[in-house]
C-alpha cells in the first residue's frame, strides 16, 4: 500500500515538473525544473530496484545536463521572447 | 561573468565531498551498486559545479585541459591494456586472469549472500578504475570546452 | 485546423502506447537459462558479489569497450569543434 502511494506521488511530481518546464518563461527556472524531472525519474528507478541506472540518471541527467543548460543560458539571454 | 560569492564558496566546499564520494563509488564498484561509469559521472558533476560557478579565467587557473585529456586517453588505454594482457597470458580476450589467484584482488568469494571483501574481483576493480578515470576526464572536458567557447564572448 | 489535427495525433499515439502497456507485466520477470547460469556461477567465476558488474565488465566486456570508445570519440569531436571556435587561446598548447 505504502509503495503504491510513493509511486503515485513520484509520478504526479514527474507530470507537474514536465508541465513546469513548458510553462516557465524564465529559462534558468526551466533548467532547474528539468533537473527536478531527472531527479524524480532517478527516484522512480530506485523504487523499481535499479540502483545502477538511478545513480547514472542522477549524475548525468540532474547534474551535467543542468550545468550545460546553465552555461548555454549564461552565453545567451535569460528570458524567453514571445514568438513573432 | 561569475556567480555570487555564496555560490562560489559553496561550490568550493562541496567539490571535495563530491570527489570523495565519486572515488568511493568507483572503488567499491564490485561490491555495491555503481561502478566506473557512475562514479566518473559523479566526479565530473563536481567539476561541472566548479566550472559553472566561476568565471573563465579562474577555471583555467584551476583545471588544466591537458590533464583531463591525458586522463581520458590513459583510462581507455588502461582498459584495453588489461583486456590485452589476458591474450598475452594465453587465454581469451577479457579473461578474468586475476580472479581466485590469491594475489592482487584475488580472494575467493563464497556462494550466496555475504558482506563482501574489498580485495576480491580479479580484474574488475582495475577496469572500474580505468573506466572511472576515462569518464571523469571525458565529461569534465566537454563542459570545460563549452565554457571556453562562451568565455571569449562574455568579455566583449 | 492544425490544432485539432495535432490533438487527434496525440490521442491516437497515446492510445497506441496505452494498448502496448496493457500487455506488459512489471516487477516479476521469468528467469531464463542464461539468468540462472549467471546467478549460479557469477560469484565463483569472477569472485565478485555484484553480479551487475560481473556481467558488464566480464561476461559482456566487449560492450563496455565499445561504450568507452563511443564516449572517447564523442569527446574528441567536441574538442575538435571548439578548438576551431576558440582559436588564439593561450591555453591551447597541443
């Protein structure tokens, strides 16, 4: 029972963070929300008893990808413009 | 451009802890979940934290590109070399010639669940270390090159 | 018109994936003969407690060699691309 509740909470958080990535106009906040998505998916891997994949996902997805996004935002603009 | 003093100080403090944890994951790859790729990615995440927090000139003073490139090449050469030594000993490619031999990493393991011993595994710890060094250098140098690509633009 | 079409495509694709997911079973896969072989002989042959590491680095070592080569090649590609971009950098000594 408790396992089902944790599954539902993590999956709901996944959907919410994915919608937040689409919703934010501040690109730095969107990058952080993308990192939150990767972290939650690594938590889901851990609950499904795949700790190796969970460590890889936490390091690559939540760490390095967010760092690359932040570097790209530093060299361009921080806020998204409206489509012409 | 560089981040605020709080971010830079926190990155400097956390870097040591992240490197130690990544080296622990690499060294215990044959006992606990994780291994060379995962541990190397964790260490590279620590390097990425420092790279993102500091400006281009500070990072160039701290991390050398040549060292990371040499690390990556040395990791791949060591990985293939350990596999080639097995051919030199008259067995097949990737044969685990150190397992159960009694020498380095050569203790035997009883069947079934047991707490484990660090001095086991044959060539597997050596290959974990090789892949860990390679992934560490490779992933860190990708981010460092991206920073150097934008470093010139920020000054203008 | 375009919006309705995209919504229709999303619904059809979602139904397609949902129908596939109905047939899957999670959490209780059957053991094949190869799984039994790894579990029975892995600890003895490779002297390691972690069966995942045994498979990745010993039984399937060629895969890991290929993976390392792919990573090395990708990094070399990135290095070549950015070296041309940052020409005249004093740190580029090789």
